[in-house]
C-alpha cells in the first residue's frame, strides 16, 4: 500500500518550442511545433500519481491564465492543491526549446510559486505514511526559501523527505542547502548536481561523500546518469550501478522528474532501493520516447516494459536481496 506524496515544490506552465537546433546569437528560428503544457514539479507529481501514489500539492499556484491552466491539469490527474491561490500573482512559466537531438534549453519567469510564507504553508499537514518532496527550484527563490527550509526542518522524524537539487543548485544559498540536506532521507540528483554539492570524482566516491559529509540522516543517494541509468549508494555501505535501457529518445524533457516520481512511488509501495531504481529507469526510458514533460508512463506500462526485457520487478527484488 503506497503512502501519500506531499509535494512542496513548484509548478509552472511550459511553453515548448521544437526546433532543429538552437539559434545563433542575434538570429531567429521558426519552430516546427509548439505546445503549452503544465511543467515544473507537475511532471514529478504525474509520475508518482500514474504509478500508484495519492499526490497532493503544498506549493503555491497563482491567480490568472497560467494558474487556471495548472489547476485544470492538476484536476485531470487527480492532484489536490492544499493551499489557496495567490491573490496577487499568476503562476510562473518556462520557455523550453527542444532541439533535434532531443536536448532542451530553458528560460523561466518566476510567479506565485516563488513566494511562500509560514502562513501560506499552514494548510500543508503531514500524517504517518506520507512522503514529502521538494526541489531546488523552490529553494532558489528568495521569497520562498526560508519558509520552506523552516517547514522541512520541522517535519516529524518518521516522515521520509526526498530532495532533488535540480540544475539551479548554484542559486541556493549554501546555508539553506545544508539545512535541507541535513533533513534529507533520499537525495536524487544528476552527476553535475552531485559534484556541485560534494566535489568532483567518480559517482561512487561522490555518493560516499554526500552521505558522510552532507546527508547524515539519509538512507541513501541516487545519482542519475541519463540513459546510462543511475547509481544507488546506501547509508549502510551498499553500492549498485543500475543500468538504463536503450530506447529511441524523442524528448528528454521531464525524464529526471519521471525518474524521481517513479522511484519514490516504488519505495512507498515497499520496493527495495535498487528495485525502485530499476523501475524508475524504466519509467524514464519510456517517458523519453514520448513528447511532453508530463509523459510519465503508468505502472502497468512500466511492468510490461520490464517484462518484455525479462526484468520484472519481483525478479529484481530477489536479485537485490543477494546484492552486496
């Protein structure tokens, strides 16, 4: 039985343009396709929801066209918003340019999601069985970072807290980052973000430093490496490289969000960490074969994908039990 995901990050509207290559400075490109979609933390929430978790949102949505758009997207996925909308700001947005090689470039504009106060967060109450998640985006905003860090530090000891520092990690003041890392139960980050926290080195060395020097309460660290999969390092010393899956990628936007959402969902349903990581690798692989950031697959689609490759999660669970 999975717990509830309480997402205290941010959600924005993505304006997505598909182009063959990024324009050179001072030039213009005509996009081959355009879409307006819910993005930001919405992608992670969708991944968790479609794989079995009840998801609630404890961040801030705005009042205006983008806020209305996000509320409709949340409702379509069965995601409840716990906080009232900002009366003075619309939700923010992000321009995403997806090039022919499936890579993406972003320009963002913060909105209501960048403002949080203790009073705004009073309706966000956790109960036993909940999992809490936030990302570095909300911690990078001057108008939200202090209230959110205080709220995270005050979480009951038995509530697992999952943190993704995101590419804006350099914009998070180090004292805020250190406070959040100190409360983290599971850290999920890519190789660049891991090095930003703990310094350069191979993935295993960096993961060891993350646990020993930065995340004293963590059960483990996941370092994501895109199509190559991820490395899982447990606080008890176990390390495992979990390989990814070869697929034809058409859009990598949201792949990391999908990975984290599926990983947390797996853990909440009792999977071991390496089993959940393999499950998340499969979810991310499926997501990049589809257009759109919120392209996360369902649990059934992931199980079918793994079964086709002879790697059903039950088998993975048995293998993990014997891994060192």
